[in-house]
C-alpha cells in the first residue's frame, strides 16, 4: 500500500499568491493617491467658488435691505440724506438707480435698482451682489447673485385721507356734533367730511374744513358725492388687512375665531364684542374680525359680521392710542377719548357725551349696509371728530414704512 503524502492535486499549488495580491493592492492605493492628489488640487478652488457665491448672495441681501431702509426713511422723514422720497421720484437718486456699485469693504459690493411697483404703495427692488467687484477690467475670479422682490407699505392715513371723517356712502351729522378738519394742517388741508353720497347736517352740528376761514358748514368745508374709487388711496387692501390681523395677534388685541378675548379660547366667537370697564382693551393695533376670519365684502352674510359696542370705561390706558379696525359695524357711545384711527368696514355710529372725542381720523366703508353712518351727540353732550395727523398715523403704535410683500421674493438667474 502506498503512503499518502497529504498533497491533493485538485487544489493546486498556492505558493507565490502573496506577490500578485500585494501588487494589486499597491495599484489600488496608487490610484486612490492620484485621485486624492487631484482633489487636493481642485477642492480649494471649489471651496473658494462656493465662498464667493455665498458672499455675493449676502451682498445682494445687503443691497436689498439698504433700499428698504432708504424707502422707509424717505416715507417717514422726506428729504433725509440717503433716502428715496415717497412718492417715488421720476429720476430715482443714486445709488438706487442701478448706476452705482456700492463697495462693502474688500469683500465686494452691490448694485441696487428701485422702480415703481404694481400699485402706488408698492416698489420693486432688484439687487445684484458682486464679489470681489463688478469691474470688467479686474481679472480676479468673480461671482454675482441677483435677488428681486416687491415691498409695500400701508397707506399714510395722515397724508392720504382727505378728511377728519371719510364715509364711502351717506352721512348724517346731528345734535351738537362737531367734525373738524381744520385744526391740524401739518399733513395738508383737510375737509371736515368726505362722502361718496349725500351728507345730511341737522340741529347744531358743525362741519369745519381747512378752507381758509373759521365759518362752519360752508360748502368748502366738506365734499359730497365723491368718486367711490377715490377711497382706494386710503383704504386697506386684503394683504394689508392680513398683516393687521397678524400684528393684532402679536399684540394680544385680536378678536376673532379662536381669540374672542384676545387670547386663545375654546369659546365660540359670535362676532359681538363689547369694550367697557369689564372688558378693557389696550393700545396698539386692535382688530375685531368676522366670525369666519375672512375679509368682509358686500356679499358677506350679516350674521358673520363683527358687531362692536364701546361704552363706559373701555380702554386700559384711559385714552386709546392706535388703530381700531372693525370687520363689521361699530357703535361708540359715552365719554371716552381715542387718539388714533377708527376704521370700520361697515356702518359707524358715534354718540358722544362730555369731553369725549376721536382725535385722529375716522373712516367708514359701508360695504354692506345702505343706511348712513351716523354722528349724533346725546342731549347735553357733544360728539367730536378732530383730524390729527400724528394720531391718524397711529401715534407710534401702527406700522410705518416698507416691508416685504409675501410671495414676491425670488433669486434671478443670469
């Protein structure tokens, strides 16, 4: 019998395998080293490009913010240095006309252009950021980004409203009521009343406008049968009303679905709100909404409208300062002072007593009711609406200047 040697020829001889494996591994490592070396050459350039792009976009943002600042300052302080006045000049001053490169240190700069928007209250801002420069003769690598957006502002109620009491509809002024647009002419000469239909004056009521004389109830003291479209310049658009809702919510003075008392509540909101000593409201933007939280129109069912009553001691600060917006009807009675604007989308009734007054501006749109807005003082008392420019603007409680219009911001391609 032959002894087995332990070698099985079916499996072959494995001697010498290590060398080919080592050579293969060395080849793979060599390729990886070449790849990493190539990346080491390109990555700094890629990183530098990304940095320049990010810087260019940030510089474009800077140009946009600079333009918004200039527009806002030109609105609140016309003629100030470096501002863009409102209304927009036919020739927009540099550097907001797209002709000037504004350098920010050594990083780069921007070129910004301000043009009219779709409405008189809108502006279009285009800002192009460059790094390190936009000079064609500069041979250094460059990057640039372009952003464009529309900014808008609320109407300047002090300037654009032509009256102390503006009514889109008919108006009855009776008793001892006094509507005075002549005391403050800092924002222009104002009429006492301005209506799109008839104005009826009864009893001892007086209407005064800034017409150059002290005589009340002259035909030059008020305007009747004005074009309803003329109210568009000093009434709030749907986007403006949306912003006012948001501001009121932040202020804790929104009254609408889910917020009947200015704070979250599970109580159903019926639209009926009373401000008195038991439910006082504080200064700022006060917004009383419809039961659906939607803007009122002529087609809105009467049951969905806000119905606000103010009497007694309704204001936490004693005298209210700000804007009171009612998405429905408002009835004010008694002796209290409002230093601001009353803005009512439907009917407005005011029966004042004592020294009570509205010092600022009152606007009634009468979108649904055909009945006249009524200003009628009670016996022995006196309802007063006196135009005051600063109060009409909100007395520091209302927003002023330009802000981004929702849905318009975008980055443009070359």
